[in-house]
């Protein structure tokens, strides 16, 4: 695993650099990386989940207190809502907002469980009309049972998560261009010529992009001049 040594080297070379967020694929979703990003970088862990068999088993989810996406659950099996992230302490607050009052069936239920019926307000001690946020808990480095692998700082799949994760494509646009030209995995991988091949590939990509932009601009100009 070269991620943590690479980040340590980066901080040594640029000690004034403030890293507020780390984006990564599931290959970075190991405890060592997640712990370093949270505890040492003090950054958001926008890293895709490293999944394991059985993560989506309903009984497992109910026992551990969160679903397969690392989203905390209330004791009745309803997913909690993120209610803000504390950047100073690296913690996220989760609340139920009395979801069981509006939604009869829990989000996570056992397959053999009978169909749920609307719960009376008094059946849940957190369904208090004077306290609309209801049940709450706080997560930080880990989830309630100590799991770090599925712990994240914003709800997976939420609009905020998708917006932040979408920025990863900006960094990988070069990789996509290299893949189209058969240079993502160079035949000279590990040899001195690899750097030269990658440089040639980048030059070709820039040249093709420049030609495409000139062609598009020329077409637009011709359309403007057309009677």
C-alpha cells in the first residue's frame, strides 16, 4: 500500500499544504488509509467503499447498527439522516427526524418479518413532538461498533456525496485519454521508456484536443456567418 507513504511524502515536501478532502476508489478503502486521512490529514474521506460478503445481510445490519453503505440505523431499523459535519473534530451527527412516524416499514427489516403497520407515537421514546430531531448519534473515525472500513463523513449516495465524488473524473480525465490510445498500461511498464511513452501520449492528447477545439470554433463561426 503506497497511499499513506505517498501522502506522508507530500506533507514533508509541502508542509504548508492543507488537505481538506481525499477522493479515492475502493482500492483506497482500507483501514490504514481511512485512519490516516481522518486522524492525520483531518480531511473528509470521500473514498468508495471496500465491500465484503454479507455487508447487506439484514440481520447483520440490524445487529451492528448501520447498513451496507455505512449509514447508521436507529434501533427500529430506520436509516438516520446526516445533520452536519464537525470539521474541527472530524465527527458527523446523525438524527432520525422521527422517520418512523411518517414511514410504516423500516428501511432494514428481516425477510420473515410481518408487514409493518404505522407505529403509534408513544411506541418510540424519541417520537416526541417537542423534539423533532428524535434519536441521534455521532460517528467519527468509526461506526458505532468500531468499524472503520464503512465509515464515511457524509452519506454515501447523497447529493453531496455524488457532487464531491464526481470531481474525481476531473483528475482521471487524463487516464481516460491514455486508455483510449492504449497507453494506460504501457508495454514498457517499469522501464525507463515508460515515462517517455506517457509523455508522448499526453502530447498527442493535447494536440487532438486542440484540433477538436479549433474545428468546433470554426464550425460555430461559419454558422454565425451563414445567411
